[in-house]
C-alpha cells in the first residue's frame, strides 16, 4: 500500500487492514525502528488523523461523566456527598434538577480526577449575548481559535 494522507473511507479501511496485517504477520515483537515498526507508526498516525476529522468524539454530558467515574471507583452517592454539599444536593445534580457549581466542578476534578472539560462542556444554558459575541469574534486571535476548535462552542 502506498502511504499517503487518507481522504476516503476506502483508504481508511485499507490503512486499518495494513495495521492489522502488520500486527498479525510477525510472530516476534515489531521493533519501533524497524521498517515494519515505522510503517505501522505512520499508518497509525494517518488513521488517527482521519478518525479525528471524520468521527469526532464529543465530550460527555457532565452528569454522565460523574456517574461513570463513580462507577469506576465503586462509589455511592453518599460517598461523594461532601463534594456536592450534602446528600440532597448530590441527588439533585445526578438527576439533572440542579446545575453544577464552580465549587462542585473544582472538587470533582480535584478528588475524583474528572477532567474539567468533561464537567463544563455542553452546558447549553450558558450563552453569550449576541452583541458581545459579535464584538468578541472581531478579535482575530479569538476568531481563529474558535474556528479551529471543536471544544469552544460560542
């Protein structure tokens, strides 16, 4: 297979097959500096780039991120209640009846290791007024950042 930037689904599938073939064609471990290792690394980078462009993974809903982490750590609502300010509050947040506060977000990040991006992304209630948004987007560096970022949604 000729190695090049992947532009079609067929090229993507061929690259994935190439990686699979390389992994399964050798009984020995493929050394990173060997021709096979170099080819596999290059194909992996091309596949990763294609997947990022064509199959973006959205950040999880903050409540789902919290529930997932609690499940990973085998925690109950009562265990994390101090992070929310009590048993009632943790229940309200996990049932979508109360939004996360900045303090809750900070504590969840610090004590449970939940990424900040997962805790703040997707809050559709936070909006910028149209006049302020237009003023902000006139600043070239901000405009460039927003246009190139999937994380920053204004």
